C-alpha cells in the first residue's frame, strides 16, 4: 500500500509536468522557455524511470498474494487439519504378509532404481516390461473414459517461458526452488501438464457458448522435490521425473464450483473402476497451494505402509490464474469477465502403479491386473 501511494504521487507529478511541457511547446520559444522545457524533459524522463521501478516492485508484491479460499474451505494451519470426507472400497485382506511394491517389482524386473541412480542420480527409475504396458493401459483407459465427457486430448509442451510460468502462480509459491529452470533459454520445465495447458489461451477471449472448455493432457513432469529431503527416498513414489494424465477446464465463474465437483467425480470414477480403496480429503486453508481457492485430494490405500497416500488432487483456482494471464470470456450481454480455471489429476502414473502392485499382489509374488485394464493388455497376471 505504501508503494502504491508513492506511485500515485509520482504519476500525478509526472502528468502535471507533461501538461506544462505541452503548454510550453505551444508557446513562442525563447531562451527561458527552451531552458524550462529541457529541465522538464529531464525531470519527466527521471520520473518515468522511478515510476517503472515502483510499478515493478508493486507487481512483484501483488504476485506474492495467494488466492482467497472459498467460504466452504475448512480453516486450519497445515495438513493435520485437512478433513476426511469419506472412505471408499474395502481394504484387501491378505493371508500372507504383504510386500512393498519395490520388493515385488525388483523380483519381477519391472522397476530398476539402482541402474537409474547410476545413470541419473537419486529419485529416478526405469520402468520395464509389463510395468510399461500397464502405464499405457492406464493412459488409454483415462482417455477413453474422459473423452466421452467432452475433454479435448492434448500433448502439451514440457517447457514454459518464465512469463507464462509466473502467470500460473506457482513460481512465487515455491520460491523457484521446486522448478527446473534453463537460464540460457529462460524456460522452466513443467511440474504438471496443467501448467502448459492453462496458459494456452493467455490474452484470449472465449465465447460463453464454448464453456466449459475441457482439456485432457498427457505429459512427462519434472520436479526438484526441494522441500522433501528425507521423504520417500526409496523407489518411485516421489521422483524428479514422472508421467501424468491431467484434466483442465476453463469455466464460467458461476459454474466453477460445479465443475470442480465434476472433476472429483471423474477422479473417483477412475479409481472405483480400478477397484482400489481410497479416501477423499478436503484441504484446509493452511495447506492450500497459492493458486487454489478450494482443493480435494484422493489418498489411496498402500498395504505395505498400512496407510493412505496421496495419488490425486483437484483444485478450483477461480479467476486467480485468468487475471494474471488475461483470459476472459464474452457474456451474452457482450460484457467481458475473467474466466475460472479448474485442474485435476486423472492418473499420476508412478503412484497409480504402486497402488495397483500393492493392492493386487499375490502370495507367490505375482500381480493380478485390474480387470478394467485387461482389454488393453494380452495378460491378466504378471508372473
């Protein structure tokens, strides 16, 4: 507010000096007028520089302000205050001690983190054999299901200009530590395809009849996991590179809450089809990401850990991203308004593979394939 007040004072002086200069330019020039005009031009140029610096400072401060949570979001400080809304599905009962996914997949030669560490370092893995085929089965299943719901399939770029990355509202949130940045090209690697789909329509105007405009993206995603030191260091649960199928929608403001609930329904539909137990969690104010006004997570049951782990999230970002990216729509009365954006995970492939492997493991070390995926494969069991 202090910078804004100073900026307005500077702008007022700037405009008054410009007005005097215009008046002088219409006068008959003499030595005194020429001298005064030169002094004014110098002052105006200096003032322009000061105004530009203040505008940049104000903009950077404004960009740090997060989205305002919706009224229905539970108030809380951190993830411990998130609210479990429901649990769905029956947890598997094994007549043997369940193994963790890494032990199962190493025995079956499906995931190789040791060679990946040799090649790329920690938090990487090679998917191999049937694990690769199940990835593409999951992708096909998600696309088959969601294209019927008017989602437009897209494979987006995995690099973003810094201006576009800032428009989505994530750079300020993670202080740039979470994103991989290529300074020579001024490009960021995306952390999810939502980031490169959301900016597709920057500086564009939708017609009301086009909305909601839904996209379904598949991409490789890249994250430093800068704030996760010591967490999930084994395996492929928390990695620097992973594949993901992501939903994204541009919706009218009055329909964004409905669209957000629809996204959650789609996530649940996919999980119920896989027949894996999960729970739905409403995220509290203190655990919301910077762009989100409301968010739900789906946490999936992981038998070896005897707990639920996050596999999906869906957020209503209201007009937070649209304002930064100047994405609007024209109403029937011809007036313009900012659009609302909604995002949601269809499948984070690595985590979904973990959930399938652990919940469908057999006593002999084999893995059953969920029946809904079998039509995309020529096997029902991984032996």
